[in-house]
């Protein structure tokens, strides 16, 4: 792990410790007996079903990545499966240093450049964010019957505001993407010249990211590919929503009454919370879902039940990939740590 990743890990660990301290301070009367009781009485068949749906979502990611690769090479979904599982297992176990393992493995497997797969990875993020945003906006304004029964009567209005902000951000990103597709290389060169005198390292890194993103945008050559990628992204996130539905409905009470609108709010919270991610322990994702579920300004679920549900969501939708990822890595004779270190070197060369 280089100095940059070490510094970022230390900073994230500090932030996570602060969040945990605030959480514990707020939950002085946390009842561990109630926590274990609620966790032990869940419907475990629902939990198993959520893991299966999570695995199906990874398979759909493999199909989508194959479509992304069409302009670069002919490959199969089967060849894309192992890198998806191994890459997400690396992310779960190693934290952010494992983020680029998937594009690195695919580049090596298909004999493509690492930079081209970083571009694909960036496009994947764009499709994920845009798809969740569209789903969130539609169902935020359609509403959820549960919202009318919550103590916080302003909750639907707050969700509407969040949806409008989210939509505005996506529109801005879409405009930037269109501009970069047309003249991304010129913009990258211009920004590099602008920032290089003051910070050469930052200028180089910014130039590399913009070029990778621009290359990723060029991958989508026609409307048919865009439609395929959009439909696949929508299907994949509906599968993820199905996993969330099973996990919340494994409980009784308010959690079992959550409709699509509430589940999408929960998914968005987990998505943004996952930006704070530490090796093996996660952090932001489960804290975001637990806080949203237990907050009196949101769902107002008792802290013990919210914690139980938040931890199960994290385990089933994020950590459950580890056994399959390790199994496939063993089959392909890969060491996650060695692959992550090789990926870091490739990423450092990309920034130089």
C-alpha cells in the first residue's frame, strides 16, 4: 500500500471512529438483548434469497461489461463472471485499494490496456448512478403508503427535495458527459496546463481521469448499445431492490411495510454511505442505513432493530460475495493481495 492509500485509510479510520463514537453516544440505552432477539427471529429463507439475488446482480454486471467491451474485443459473459466476483471480494476485504481489481483483471484476461478498462469502470459508475437516480426520482414522487403513517409528516416533502437535487446532479453530469464525449481530450490538456504549474501531481491525475472517462464514453458507439446497457442496468438495480425487499421484509413491523419508495431511499443512503469504506469492516454503508432507519426524522425504527437490519443488509448485499470471490480466485490461482498490489502499480503508472 503506497503512502497515498495509507494516508487515506488513516483519515477514513479517524472519520469512522468519530461516527461510531457519535452513534454509541446517541445510543446509551442500546438494548443488546433486544438486538439479538430481533436478529434471531428473522425469516432466514428471505436472507438466503437476498444473497441469491445479490449473486444474480453480479452476473448481470458481467453481461453488461461484455457489452461495454464489444468495440474493443469479442468475449463471453462466462469470462467476465470471475473478475466480477473476485473484484468485489477484493473491495470488501481490502477496501478502496481493491476498487480497481476488476478492471485490472479484465484488462489482463482480455489483453487490453488497463486505462481502457478504467474507462469502462467509470462508465459503469455513471450507468449505476443514473439508473438509481431515475428509479429514485420516479418512486419518490409516486410516494409510498408507509410515509403517511410515519410520525415525521415532512418526510415525503424531504424525499421530494432530495429527489430534485439528485436529478439536478444527474442532469449536470449528463451535460458534462456530452461535452467530454465531443472534446474531452482538449479539455484534459487545457486543465493540465492550467494546474500543472501549481500542482503537477494533481494535474497529471486529473488529466488521466478525464482521458479515461472520455475513452469510456467513446465505447458506446450506437443507440442499440446504449439501450442494451440501460435495460441491463435497470434490471440489475431492480434485482438489488428485490434483495433489499427480502431483507427488510424478513422482519416484522415497519420494516415489513416498506414499499418500493422506502426501499429506494434506503438504497440511495447505502450507495452514498459506501463512499466511506474501510478494509473488511465497511463503515459508511451500514452506518448510513442504520441511521436512516432509526432516525426520528425518517422511519423511527428502534435502534436495536435498525442495527440488526442495517448489518444484515451490509452482510448480504456487500460481504456475501467474499466466499465465491475467494473460491474463484483460488481456482484461477490468484492472490487478492498480490493482484491489488499489481493493480496499484498499474494505476500509479497510469497517473505518471
